[in-house]
C-alpha cells in the first residue's frame, strides 16, 4: 500500500493569506509563529513581514521560527490594540490571529481591526485567522463556531471594510477577509 505524502502544514493558510513576493505584511498577534515565518519566506528580501505581539518569550519564538524557515521577520513588542508608529497605508496585507481574537474584549477587537485597516493601504486586505481552540491529539479538530465567524465578519464591516467574506472554513480554522476601500 502506498501512502501519500502529507501536505505542508501551512499550505491552506498560505493560500488563504495570499501574500506575494515583495509585499509587506503585518501580523497582529503571534499565535502561529511558524505561519508568520512561512509568510516571511514568501515575501522574501524585497518584502517585509512584521509581527506585533508582547513579550520576550514571543520574540524568541519568532526568531526561532524565522531561523527554521530561513526567513527574515521583524518583531515589534507591543499590544495588538496599540496604534503602531508606522505611517498609514504602509502594508499590503494585515493578518489577525485568533489567539488574540479569543481573548480580546469586544471593544479591543474593534480597536485592533481599526488599527489594522489604518496600517493597510487602500485596496489592501485584512485576513482574520480564527481557530476553534485547542487541537485534539487524535481525530479532526472541531469547526470554528459560526457565531465567532459572524462576529468577525460584522466587525470587519463595521470598520469600513468592503467585500467581507469567509474565505474558508476547514476543520479547526476559519479564514475571513475584508478589503480596505480605495479612496475615491
């Protein structure tokens, strides 16, 4: 009997995020440091991948993940709810991770999404990576509850996003997207 090789662990996430070589990407939250490193590998030396989160332990984990992936990542030690010192419209893409989504109060979610949209250029995308929580050791992980996905979609819309949609809902993770309107 032949066994198929397993898919790379971040193949779906990379496809949903859709980063390209030379783009600038900001991760608000370091829930999945290996994913941030893979995106940093995609954006390459001509691009930029910045991870915003708090703590020395997070910085060390980001540096390890970047070294394993052979990627260049920047780290900014700050809460995801704080406005960054980056000029507005600096990034092509912003990625919100669920670890922060799950623990943030509703007001903090609104502030974080607003900050993310301010960092993204007009026409740029905001991707929310929402997980169902802890993965079971055996078996398939549960789907993300629909109310969490609906809450994210509603908050993206309230922040002024257009083209809000759920890109994918696979066992364990849902990906939601919003696009910052272009200036008229």
